[in-house]
C-alpha cells in the first residue's frame, strides 16, 4: 500500500473509502432493480441523480487518490488539481440535477 511520506494525507484510506462507496451504490441500484417490476432506471428520481454523482466521483477519483503521491511530482501537479476539480464539478452538477428534479416534483404536487 502507498502511504504518505510525512503522514499528512492518507490516500490509501480515501481510496478504500471510495471503493466502499462504489460497492454500496451498486448494491442500492441492484436492490432498486429487484424491487421494480420494470427493469429501467428512474431518471425522474432525484435519488438516482444523487447516487450517480457520488458513484461517478468515487469511481473516478479512486485511481486518482491511489496515485496521489505519484502525481505530486512537479510535472503532474497541475493535472492533479484539474482532475480533482473536474470530478467535483461533475458530482455537483449531478446533485444540482437531482435538486432541480426534486423542485419540479414539489411544484407539480402543489399545483395539483
């Protein structure tokens, strides 16, 4: 396992945490499929978008955090910063879509 030379950031634990997030979300999706009579994803569910955001962030950054100290070399510092920003932005975009869908459903319920 890779560990921090100065113990400032334990990238191994973060990577393991992301792995468990990914497994947990896949288990939730499997459970949703088993309960559903129709085999399809519910794109109109805010929960789907929240789970998608967390899943893509955890899977996307898992390898990134494993290689944290290898990317800390001078040539890759800018790449490391931008990769993390991109995954964060994507996650929050999916969260925003989930909030937007939730707000639309709330408006629809109040109008009826």
